[in-house]
C-alpha cells in the first residue's frame, strides 16, 4: 500500500475526544500537553477544504466552515497521537527513511519549482520538511510494526468471500446484433419524422418477408460506422444498447444474431484483488481500535470551540 495513502486512511478515522478545560495562548488544541498552533490549524483547515472540493476563499456559511475546521482539527489530533505513540514505542524514523521520503517527494513534484510551491502551500520550507517527513515515516512505522503487525488473509477467507460475492465477477450477457438506422433526431420536423418511421416499418416488413438484412443495411442504413458491414454492431453487453425502437438518433431495425452468457471470472484471476481488499478491511478495523484506545487515554484540550 502506498505509504502516504496508508497514513491518510488512518488519519481519517475520527473519534470523539475527551475534552478538558479551554487553554489560553496561541494553540488551537493541546494533545497530552503538546500544542498544535492556531496558525497550523488554520492552514491545515484550508488544505482540508480544498481536498473536499471547496474553495477556502469562498464565502461559506459559518456552520459549514466550522464543520470542516472541526474535522481538520480532529485529523491533526489523530496525527499528533500517532506521532506520540510512535515516539513512545521507539518507532521514530531513521535518517535513511527520512532521506528516502524527502527524495520521493522531490521526485513526485518533478521540478524544484513545483516542490517549492507544494512546500509553501503546506506552510513548510526546505528546512522544515525533513521534520514533517520524519513524523509521517514514524507513523508509518507504527502502523506496520504494531497496528498492522501479523495481519493477513488466508486462502480460505479469499475463497469464502469470492463465493459469497460471485455476482461481482459475473460478466453480463452479450448479444451479437445488426441494425439499420433511419435517421430522425430531435430537431427533425414532425412530418419528416413520421416519414422516417414509415420507412423503418417498411424495412422491418421487408425483412419479415424474407429480405436479406445485410443487403438492406448496406442500401438503407444511414449509420456510416456499420452500414458497409451489413449493420454489424458486434458483441454488445446487455444494458448497453437502448431498448427502444425510437431513439434520439432516429428509428432502428435490429436483428440479434447470437447470444452468449456472461462468464464468471475465475477465482484465480481475482484472488490478489480480493486479498488486498480483505487485508485493507482488517487494517481499517485495527486502526480504528488503536485510535479509539489512544483517544481514551489522551487529554485533548481545545482553546476554543473549533
């Protein structure tokens, strides 16, 4: 799992903090006596709004802005608790891990200017980013060495989930069809559309009487993509084609040449996908339990209602 994604996943697991008396000073919240500054909280709240698809500069309703700020503060609290636990258990990232994290961030930015812009948006500098990377890598160590340690998914569990959810891996029925299109879109005058419908009905009657479908398609269909192929639409999954004879494109005369039942994807082909999903579920459950435990033991003090 991508390291950054793993961390973000855990930080999104919010719980109800134990709130003590309000604190004075420049901290938005204190976690076991460690302050998170109002400046950092405001900056992170603005980033959080962007991730939620909101413009932090927009004139949002007070209750909406307060809701997002509270959620952002909760994430900062979670991160601080995880960092403190990583330090307590001596899972602090090594210099090699920090250097590798910084190198990945630089590579991901592609250019030095883009890296500098990302740092600025996050309120970081070249000098402070390694400390940020150290915290994140330490939290990842905590995840891998404690919270997720020993978690695995057996072949039996994969098979059981596959059997219970086999419909997810069932391909839809397909038909091999041909059509003849008599065009008449929404802008076509009523009398012209009525004439097109009569043409389509005449084509259908001729086919019922024994006319060759492919020959008629070449002569009468106005679908430039299929007419020269005898109206061949190829194999189409059930539900893809509109069922109506009359559509926004005009009138269709359709013949189904073949049907084939959708096949069930073999378990072997989706085993890795299922295992990854089930392992992710286990990790999320373990993460929730750890986060709840950390919060139960923590003293979290807000300076003011977020």
